[in-house]
C-alpha cells in the first residue's frame, strides 16, 4: 500500500479526509479524486488528516493549497491535522504553515 484516502462524514457539516501513506506525484490522482469527493459533499468544515502520511512532496502541497482555495471560495473552512516532522517540513519550507490552519485532532463528531 503506497496511498489510501479515507473519507468520514460527521455531524455539524464536517468531513474528515484521512490520507495514509505516500502523498506524491504517483498518488496525486487518487488524492485529487478523494479531495474532489470530500469537497463535493459541501461540508462547512473540511479536515484533512496528515498524521498517517509517511512522505509528501510539492505535489501533495499543491493539492492541499488548491483544496484550501476551493473551500475558502465557497465560504467554508479547511483545517489540517499535522503530519510527522518530515511531512510538515514541506509546509514550513514554503511558509504555508503560516497560511494554512492546523489543528490537533479531528472533531469528535466524525463517523468512521
């Protein structure tokens, strides 16, 4: 398994998208499809959980920034659950850690 995306719907118009594995050019089509599915639910609050991502490159960053722009455009919010240091480094190096919103954990109301 190189990449997997798990989408959970929750109460209060929240959706949690968990990325697992390697988020890079090879997995971008699957990640993009999962993001599209999550955005199409029209959640007021979208959370992308990166805690189980083992590696992410600039392709993954591009997908997340695009999802953030899409949710903002529609008056919604996107939060990220921080990944391991080697993943979060991509956000720090590009200063996107200052633009994007990071939270500690997913809301309790998200169903598996």
